[in-house]
C-alpha cells in the first residue's frame, strides 16, 4: 500500500508523455480511494484505473469522479458539490510546486479560479509559505 503514491506518480509521468497532457497528479480524495482499494489485479489494474481517469481528466488534477465506476463504488467518498470543495491543501501545494508558485497557472490546473485559490491558501494557512 505504501507504494501506491509512488506508482501513481510514476504512471502519471508516463501518461503525461503518452497523451501529451500536463496532469499534475491526483487529488487527496482520489488518492484515498486508491489506498482503500484491494487491487486484486495488482499494478496493472492500478495503471488501467489511472489511465481511465487520465483520459477523462480535462483539468490539471484527477478527481474521484474521473476514476472507473467500480473503484468509486468500493470506497465512495462523501458527496461533493463541486471541484472547488475537494481540492485539499496537499493538492494545492503539489500544484504550486509544479508551477513554481505561479498562482494563476496553479488555479487553472486545479480547475478553480484564482480568488478561490487565495481563499484556500488562507484557510489552510499556506499563504505565508516560502516561494
């Protein structure tokens, strides 16, 4: 189980090249779904689930609603009303680091507006981090 985040990052890099995309990664809630799954098909099943989400992803980060249906039904998260509500602090930090702290670019990749990003930075006490 501890290898899942590393595998997700590895496959994310490969798929960015394969599909010519710039997906920064997966949201905390999507990662939690990956961590809760038993993976009877092992690494190959994980790769296919991520590829499914990758193809559907139109934003800069993969969210649970883009994961295969069978994976979502196993560990259904709390219903969220919008993409904005499921962007967590680790998602924000990951995308900001990948965009060299360009907040406008990070907000676009996260699928939220810049004002929402600033509000979340303040709420999660991330606005005073070194850039």
